[in-house]
């Protein structure tokens, strides 16, 4: 019954080695988001897709990219992970229904960079 | 610019006590949404409530209640008769995108510890 699914739950990568995190949804929501949450901090929005339209936050490093091949799936690519990229990465989805917009989060992928 | 302030970094109470988590927000928009999320140690952000800016009615859901006051820009969350399972980090968040897809602006969170 999981509605927002993230795989894997834990990911270990090496410094500089590209890594991809995945997110899928069964809610058929228009919008998918990626947030980064470092230890003891609030989640920080990296970017989001409104259908196929990509919206990057101004302060998101170029090292972070995203793909959304269809409504259900969205990927986060980290081209050259640094030690500072170790964090929890949270995917969220939201419908675009006026006054009913609510973001629903997946369980997150915890990334460790060695 | 939008901003959410959760002044309480950590609260510790004994089980069965009532506890209130404070949230103060800033926005220039007349239409906006406020949220509370719970983040247990597993890490998943669990949606608790959304309140639209034009609906100031307070809400109660079991042991949880929310007090929304536009006059003081506050959206406080009260847990009555707290339980150990309520232990988590609680985030208040704001969105200014009616009909759109804006991201959430989160407060820094309040770590709630319920001691048995």
C-alpha cells in the first residue's frame, strides 16, 4: 500500500562515484519533489517537477540532477558525490488541486559517502 | 520572503502530560497553507495536518489539536495525554502556492521526547 516508494533505503557510495536514487509513486500526482535533509536540520528543497517541467532551486549545486521519465518515477542523480552530500534524501509528491495541495513523503534514502 | 520559526528546539515531558509545540510564520501572501509533519527516528515525514489561510477553524483529531491564529501568525500544535510513541521531531511548514507546486518552507523542527 506504499504510495511514495524510495529505493534503496540506504545507499553507500564512494567519493566522486556517481549515484542515482529513485522514487516512484502510485498516487498519480502531478508534482514530484526532491529534498535534502542533513543531520538535525530541516529538509531543504533541491528541485521539483510539475509534470514534465523541471524547476531547479537557485542554490541547488550543479552536481545534482534529476530525471522524470514518466508520471510515476523520478530520479535524483548525484554526479560526483562529496562528503558534504551525505544526507537523507526525501522524495515527495503533491496533487495540484486548488486548496488541497499537500506533499506526501516517501521513507527517504539515507546516503553515505565514503 | 516566507519564514517559519519553531523556537523550541527540544521539549521533554513525562508521559500523559500535555505538550504544545509552537510555530510562528511569516508571509506576504494572502493565501497560503500551513502544515505539520512528524518525523520519527525512521526518517519518514508523516503528514499530520494542512490548514488553509482562509480557514481559521481550529481542529482536533484524537489527542492532537491545532490552534491557528492569523492575528499572531501562529499555528500551534498540542498533544494531550502524551505517549511514548509521540516521541519524534515535529516540523511546521508553509507553502505559498495555491493551485501550484511550490516547495515547503520548513521550520527547524522541535524534538519532542516523551519519557515513560
